């Protein structure tokens, strides 16, 4: 069986050995090669902008973390020295408002005790409300059954 191939529908196809007319009227000689359209490569642009941005973000995050760590360490050191956030006088003695670690410990214990009392009061109140509700439901059941 003979197959007839038609090249009339595609302007990029030519019959071998002959020159072809392009759509703009110019002729081009093809010899097994195709015209290649250059594709724009976006990967270098994406990597070229995202990697430096990521590095800048990491640098800023690291600087903020280091600054926070320094402040936290200084605060702990001042509390353990009994300064309670106050700076030292030029002679090295702490400025007014000094707190000993015992005083800080007692204040912390007082705060914890307040939380305990508050939680106990809330639990007692909730349990009482639930018991009252159960008692009312039982009374209503008794009235309905009677």
C-alpha cells in the first residue's frame, strides 16, 4: 500500500532538498534542522533572587535571636545578683530597689499560692453547680414518675 504524505498543512515542514517559503515570504533552506525558538530560562532568576533573600532572612533572624539571648542572660544575671533590673552605681553597689533571691522566691511562692486558691475556688464552684444540676434533674424525674 502506498501512503501519500501531505506537508501542506504545516508551514514548518518542507520537502527534502527544496527550499521552503516561510509565512513572511522569505525562503529558508532546511537540511534536517529545525528552527529552534529560544526558551526563556526562569530557574536562574528564581534561584538568584530567592537564595539571597533566604540568607538575608536567616541573618536577621540570627541577629534578633542573639539580641534576645543577651537580654535574657543579662536579666537572669541581674536577678541572681539581687539588682532586680537596676543598674549599678559607679562605686559598684546596686541602685535602690534591691531584692534578695529569698524575697523573689517568696513572691513567686505567693503568686503560685494565689493561682492554687483561684483554681480550687473555680473547681469547687463548678462541682457545686454540677451537683445542684444533677439534684434538680433527679427531683424533676421524681415529679414526673409520681
